[in-house]
C-alpha cells in the first residue's frame, strides 16, 4: 500500500452518512457525521475531484455498520474505504482528496 494523503488519515470509526457524486463535475463527496479522530468530532467531508471510477457496494457481509474501519491507498490516485460492515468502497481520482470540516 502507498502513503495516504493527509485528508484520509485518522478516519477509523468515523460515521459515514452519505456519498454524493456530481456527474458533471466528476466530484465525489463523502459526508461523515463525525469520528473519534482529533478535530473530527463534528460533521466533515472528504472530497475527491476528477473522479474516474467509483464502486459502492452495500452487501454488509459482516453485518450492518455505518462506521469506517480503515482507508488504504492502493496505488497513486486509487483508494479503498473499508467499512466495518465488510463493504469496500473503491474510488479512483486524478487529484488528491481534501478534507472539509463542517464549519468551512
């Protein structure tokens, strides 16, 4: 695995509320209700721009959960968000993701 961008660090146990994909802009926004990480106790988003691929299963092989288990950078611009439900959300983007805090 490659190094994670700063925006994707410290997300273990963050609660995923929704995923929005803007087709025209090729922008994907993951909205989190908060998490235990420093500075993440309130709503925040992770935004991916110039998205080329997005896969979002919701099969829940380990049972229902809204929490994030881990995030990995598989290759440059290719990431996997592993949910505590066992689902793996895959995203490929040509730009590094950014984190936006709820009050920004």
